[in-house]
């Protein structure tokens, strides 16, 4: 009877594989919201740089003296106003409805909040 060596269940998944699976679970588990928020803000910073900075200023520093809206004036409760203005545009501000999706617009908002509310 030499079939009794080792448990078939454990030998199917070598310990390093099991450890990797647990790590992957931990990374996406509820323990990581802070890291996710930072990542979103960083994505938003890049999108802002590509689409908005030309008019609204590098790094949100608006130097147009009021020709364009200073986005740092938006308060946390102005999220609706922000999303609506970005989707639909306003006067000289072009609409972004067909250029950006909601995730990208939310990312810009995260970047704005992460920069202003510190
Ligand atoms: C071509 C220049 C230009 C670009 C590019 C631009 N904006 Fe604007 N934006 C403006 C101007 C001008 C206004 C002021 C509109 C007004 O009140 O007449 C404005 C206003 C706004 C407002 C305030 C609207 C309000 O409620 O009063 C928001 C929010 C905004 N822009 C967000 C963005 C975001 C986000 C981007 C990048 C996706 C962007 N803008 C890109 C020119 C621009």
C-alpha cells in the first residue's frame, strides 16, 4: 500500500500558490479603499492634465484671472454641478460627454477633492 503518501487535496495546490491566492484576495478585499482612492486621484490628475489643464491651469492652479472657472472653488457638495458642467459644457467650456466616460469624470473629481480638501 504505497498509495497513502500525502493528501491528494493539499498536494493539488502547493503552498506558494495558496499564499498567492490569499494575497490576491486581501488586495481586493475591503481593507484597501484608501489605496484605491489614491490610485483614482492619480488617474484623474493625468486626465485633468490631458483635457482640462490647458484652460483651467496646471495642477489646478488657475492663472487666467477669472477667464475660466477656478475649479478649486468647487466644494464637496458641488459634485452634481461639476459633473453636469463637464458633461454638457458651459459657454466657452466645451462639453466632454463624447470624450470622457463617467469613470474618467469621477476620477477628475477625486483628483480635485484630493488636492483641495487636504
Ligand atoms: C477650452 C477651454 C476649456 C477646457 C479645455 C476645459 N474648460 Fe472647464 N471651463 C472653461 C470656461 C471658459 C469655463 C467658464 C464657463 C462660464 O461660466 O462661462 C469653464 C468652467 C468649468 C466648470 C464650472 C462650471 C460652473 O458650474 O460654473 C467646471 C466644473 C469645468 N469647467 C470643468 C472642466 C473639466 C473637468 C475639464 C476637463 C475635462 C475642463 N473644464 C476643460 C473652459 C475650459
